[in-house]
C-alpha cells in the first residue's frame, strides 16, 4: 500500500491497517499528536475504526511543550508568545 505522510510518499508492507495501527507502527505517542486523513481531522476516538487506504494523504502534527524554566511568558515583537509549539514528526515506516 502506498500512502503519503506529511508530504512524503511511503510504501507500507501491510495491505490493510487502521489509523491506530499506523500510529503504533510509527512509534508515536498518541496523546501528543493530531491526525488528518485526506484533509479531514480524525479524532482519537475514531482511530481504531478509520482504515488507511492506498493513496491516502495523512498529516500528523506533534505537540511539543516548551517555554522558559521560570514559567514566565516570553515576548517577541511586543506580542505574547506561548510556551508551546507544533512540530511535524518525521515518519518512520
């Protein structure tokens, strides 16, 4: 099965799998990611019932915490900047 993960084409050895199976195969922490399949966000509750099909386009966004050690807010250009950012993980299939 051939799919696209975060813009990279991947060939999977399995012909059928669920979104949950894919998350496990990629060794991603489920509580720290958001997943979109073919431009539709899939809630965690639906990962088990969502099949990954040949040609699917999957985007995975990984939540990464950060900030200052003292817990104070940082400012950039006069704007408050939260201590959180998103990082797209490199898919490992």
